[in-house]
């Protein structure tokens, strides 16, 4: 059950430094939204506020609202642990648990949710690995360490691990930046498939990737070092790349800066 | 420059004067030779010294064992000077004191290691960084307390309170021979084990702290992103990452407990023969036995103590080697 994300008036801080300021945007269910922008513009920070991962770092805080359908993720009584079970995340560098087998990696989140039965686990592990286009490559070595896979396979393993707990939303923080072009293509194909079931937000430095995989694109920018990142515009991806309404977006996309 | 030299128009005389190897040959100065020589000398000296010590100890030990009327490995008695043997001949064996050494050290590790790991996790995962480092420093201070002070404290303070605890343990687990007593408590191997636990706690805690602190951010975030609570994150990311290092830290702590001398000697009431009841007074360890017996021992007695010291050395050597194997194996598995 994919859900809609509604961000309004969102600011995030590292200590006293404001990393992003007054962000408001909407992400429709079963779409892919790409966050693009120069380094340090706060796009990853915005992403990390969507599953309350931002506050894992000591001294950080968030202001504003993030609605998942109609529930404010920062509202009173909301448990960040439960939020992260609903909003899954894939990171820049593939990070399977190094001591665990492929199977155990995918099952890790399920075990946290109290799933114990072997047949239940087996079913979800296979379904998730199939969902991540990895099943055929690893079905004969599920008990081998996850670290034995190639970088691209590890990243798909991490995607399998994230979707195993059936999240509503999948956040991806530059999921292909550590991968070669062929593995990147495999992940992009996967994103296109996952779109039918999940709401996906992807941060990327690769503008062709944003153009290929996303329905909508948000462009972030900073006025200068030490300034907070801001959302410049968000629109249909073809429009952002062909005819953006903001001059800064056009400059960035055409490679005049950033 | 090299172009100039290689060019055909270069002056012929100049070419002859210049050694083509100039600038590439070694130029070992006095300082280099002096330092290299003294470093080599120091290394050789240490090796010779160690070989000499080993030869001396092994010779002494062998002589004593040669005179031993009972089996050195299996006998429980310790009377190398023949003070109370029927014919005044030496009778001594390592079994009873080796047993006491192992039992007290195992108790020390069983009690100390979990607390040390808890302390390390608390400092690295629960406390804010600044308070954590202060707290860690205080735990490190435990290692700075001289062992004779631990001995005094164990004997005069801790032992008073062990009777009650020991009685409860006997009431619950008394059906196991190990935990049975003759009704007296204290000055026991259990008390010595508790003292050892406190003594090895700081080293295990310090190593574990350093390892847990280095848990990769990606692993921690991977766990949190799956919806792990803090404890679940520790189980998924921190503990597996630290497993091999902390295991070897525990083994190192065990090695220290094996060799601890004066605190154990002060706490234990030395009783001849094998003591299997850990809650009642009695028991002995190799190191404590040496400390207590050496002053009154005659020639064979001293040689026998040296033999026991060699056995202790062998035990700690094996334990330390085991710690290395654990680390090396984990390193291979991890890469």
C-alpha cells in the first residue's frame, strides 16, 4: 500500500546549523520522485527527514511537518522506530550486515518485527529477492555471506532487505553512485518495477538517471557555503529537463554550475 | 638536466667527470650506521637474554622434576622439600594448583566479561560522547589500582560480604558438588574470582570500548533504517562487528587472571591438596603458591616452584595464542 508524502515548512538542523530551510513538496503514491542538486544542497538531509533517520545523528533536530497520507511523522506519540519500518531506506554504499548470510540479511527486518516461522521467513525472503531481481543469482547460495556478492548485487540485496518488511515508501540515497554502469542499469530497471507497489524517492547526482527513472524531479540549491539548502522547484521530470521555470534549475541542468 | 647530459653536444670532459650513478648510490652516514648497529645489537641482546633465562628455568625445573617421587602432572600434593613426606623425599604435582588457577580465572571471566561488555556498550552507545569519555577514563582508573590494594580490599572488605552471597548460591545450587560447602564461607576461590573479575574488567572494557566505537556508520544506519530500536541496532550492527575483537579481549583478560599473584594469595586460604568446593575456604593457584612458598623453600622447593612457573607461562602462552587465532580467523572471514 503505497502512501502519499506531504512535506510542509520543513527545516532541519545539525546543532545550530540549519541544513535545509522551509521545504514544502508533495510526493504522489506509486511515483518516482528524484532529488537533484549540487553537493551540500540538503537533498540527502530532506530524504533522511522522511523516515526520521536525520535524528539518528546526535544534536540534530527537525521543524515542520511530514505527512504520510494524513499522519504527521513528527507528531506527538509517533515512534521513529515504527516510522522507519513504514518508510524503508537504501543507502549510497551497499551495507549488508557483514556477518550475516544473504538469507539472514533479507530476514533481518522481519525478525525485528517478530516473524519467527521458518516457512513464513522463507516465503518473504524469496519474494523480496525476486522483487529485487536477485533471486536467480543467489538462490543456490542463500547461506553464503552477503559480503561475497558484487557491489551491484549487494545493493540489490539491500533493496530486498528494505522491501522485505513491506514498507509504504522506499527512500534511496544515491543508490547507484558506488556502482558500475551495468549494475546501475539493473537498479534502474528495478526502480521502474518497484514503482508499481511503492512510493519511491531517490537522491541522485546523475541527471540522466533522474531523467530516466523519475516521474517528478525536485531541484535543490544553496545560496552559498553555510547557507541552508532550499527547494528551487519541483515539477514533472520532462518539464524540469526541457523547460524549467527557474533560471537556477536551467543553469544546473545544462551544466553551467554545480 | 638529464636532457643536457644526454645530448650529443654535451662537453666531452664533463661527461667523463660525471659518474652516471651519481645521486643514485647509497650514502650511509655515521648516524645511520650507529643507529642500525645499536638497534640490531639491542634485538640480539634481548634474544640471548631470553634464551638464557629460558635455559636456566628449564634446567632448574627439570632437575626438580627429576627428583620428584610422584607424577608432576597428576599429583595433588605440594611438598617439594619433603617436610612431611615419609622418607623426606620431594613429592609435588601441578594438578591441584593448576586447577585452582583455572577455576578462579574462569570465575573471574564469567563475572567480569559481561559487566565489562555492558560498560563498554553503555559508554559507546548510550552516553553522550563527552560524558562517555569521562566515564571511560574512570573505568580505566580501575586498572591503575595496585593489585596488593585489591588483595587487601578483597580480604578485609569484600570477603565479609561474600558469606551471604555464597550461602544463597549454596542454597540454590548446593546439589552440584562444586557449590557444596562444609558450612564455612569466604576466603574461597569464589571470592578470589570476584576480585579477579574486578581486576580484569578495565582491560576488557577498554578494548571493547575502542572496538564498539569503530562500528561503521553504514552498519548502524542499516539497522536503524530497518526500524531497529537501539538495543536491536546494537544486536544487528555493534555486537557482530565487535565479536572477534571482544572475544580476544576476553581471552586476554583470562590470561591476566591466570597470572594474577598477590591479590589472590592474600584472599585465598591456602589448603593443601585439591579443593573442588569453590564457596568454602581453600584453594590455591600457581602464582599465589609461588608467592607464598618461595620465601621458606629450600633448593628443591625453589626449583619445583620454578617448574610450576613454567607451567603457568605455558598456560598464558596458549591463552594469548588462542586470542590471536580468534582475531586472525575473524579477519579472514570478514574480508
